């Protein structure tokens, strides 16, 4: 235990146990306070640790040798690739990895895994990917990192789509936790009329996603723009219907709504456990 937590615990003990009036009873109470506080501190996991345990468990349960695996994008997928590389080294697994983005491609190469492509490996046994939010019906919001089109293509080629995330991504309804909207990838010349049509039909606000490290809009790996749709909250939405209607608008390339696609989700919880949710 580091110095700071010990001092903090002693202060708590001093407050609760009145160290200036020592007695067996107060010392017993003091010890109990320290132990309880220490236990609570030790089980409060960071988000990265929560992501790690979810990713490792999913890889252990779903990746087998002689398979083709889709590798998603985002911070949680880093831990999945880490575990996959570890299993390849230790168990001699033979796995081909198909990336969903430039980031995923780099992770595969940097971890000395076999890089595959859909033109050579069009059928995948499983795709492992993160999500920005998962609701109780296993509808996903994806695309916060801008890779929604390629993520959906790879997911559609996989027999199983396995989602890995931390506990903050688990919601009753879409929008409960994730407040950045549903990403919609659009052809650049059409973003203004598309924005108007979606707002007029469904309400809410659509914002053109701007780049961080350069001036101007965010440009996807496919050369498109992204509209983030901040839809009306607390609506009983038929997301399958809405997704299909959005895709009918000329200029809409893809949406970040993944409906009836995920097989199972793994959420790393802050108490060190892993919660699972099935389709």
C-alpha cells in the first residue's frame, strides 16, 4: 500500500475512533474501519483495468486456433490484441486478423500477428470490437472514433460479433450514458441537406464533427464527413426502422447504429467482475 492511502486511512481511523481516548473497544473499531476502507479502495478498478478484464475474457472464450478474427477499433480493443498476442506466443494459436481501421492494422502489425484482408478472408469466425454504448436490447452506438463504416463491414462478415467495454458503456436506453450522439457517415457534398432532412423528420440536433489536430471537419478513412446526431432523449425508438430509413437518404453512407448484430457483450465492472449480456 502506498504512503498516501495509509495516511488517508489513519485520518479516517482517527476521526471515527477518537485516538486520544484509546481503549480496546475503540482500537477494535479502528481496525475494522481501516480494513473496510482498504477493501473498498482495492476493489475500485480504473476504467482501463475494467476494459482489460472484459477484453481478456472475451478473447479467451471466443478465439480458437485456425480461425480468422476481425479486430475492431478503440481503446478497449488494445487490450484484446494484447491478450491475443500473448495467447499466440504461449499457446501457438494460428490466427489471421482482419482490421477495421488504420489503428487496428497498426495494432496487429506491432504485436506480430498475421494481418489479413477481406478480399482474401471474406468470412470471419468472430469479430471483437468495442462500443460507445450498449442498450438493454443489445443495440449499439459505434463510431465515436470515426471508423463506423469499416467496423460494420467487418462485423457483417463475422459469424459472431463480440463487444468488449467497461461498465460506463452499459445502458438501459441509448443516450443514457453516451452523450455525443449517433455518428452518421455522409458524402461531404451532401452533409447540409442530410442534416436538414434528419432534423426535420426525427428532431434533435446534428453537428458536423470537427477535427482536433487540424482545421476543418473530421475526415474518415473513406474520405467522408461525420454528422453526430444528438437525438431526443427518453424516446421509445424503433432503432431498426430508423436505421433503415436513414440509409435510404441519398448521401448517407452508413450509421453508427448496430442493430441485431452483436452476439454477446462483456462489460468490465468496477468491482473486478465481468458482466455479460446476450442477444
